[in-house]
C-alpha cells in the first residue's frame, strides 16, 4: 500500500502533497482512537507520534517569506494541533483526538478547494513552502484567492 501511495504522489503539486499529509494526520489519529479503544498504549503512542511527525514537517516547511500572514496562521494552527495531540495522548482522550481530526479535516477541505479551482493553479507551491498566496482580512482571517473573491471567510 505504501508503495502505491508513493507512486500516486509522484508529480503531485505542493497543494496535493499537503492534502496527502493532512490525510496522513487524519489516518494516524483514527489509528490512535482504535488503539485507545483496544487499550493498546504502545500503538496509541506510535500513531500519535506519526501524526505529530507530520505536523512537525508541515511546520518546518512553512515559508513565511512567501506565505506571509497565512503562513503565520498555519504555524499557529500546527502548534495548536500538536498540543491537542499531546494532551489527547497524555489523557487517553478520544474527544481530543476527534477534535484534531475535525480541525485538520476542515483545513484539508480548504486546501482541496484550492486544488480544485483552476484559477488557483497560479498559487502552485513547492513541497518546501506550502503556504499559498491569499487575501488576508482585517480580522486576521484568510482565504485563498477564489474564496476571497466569492466573499467566503474562514480562519485557521
């Protein structure tokens, strides 16, 4: 399966790679919940660690020079998700793991909208700098260009 997954990402855009990483976080958090239900402490910790490793990678690849305020917002989001994962693991909390899944899924869905919008392809990113150009609002919320044009708002 990992070999297939690796080949399916060859030639993927930065946005598509970011979405795949978010999918990985969600998958590992589901694994952590399953391990929690089985009372498998070692597997729960291993799953949470894998999800945290992805968050650390995403944090490390942010490029504030390119992404500006959106990159800063994503950095804050990653710190919050890391803390929530850690709290959930320490407390064996299914609720905290589900909160991580819901939050990551929400941001992943926004990235999917960017990937699906042909007008957003000029926001193509390299895997090394996954912060896209966006419109920053006065209330520090941000939206990809096509979202801003439609008047939609979302925050990270």
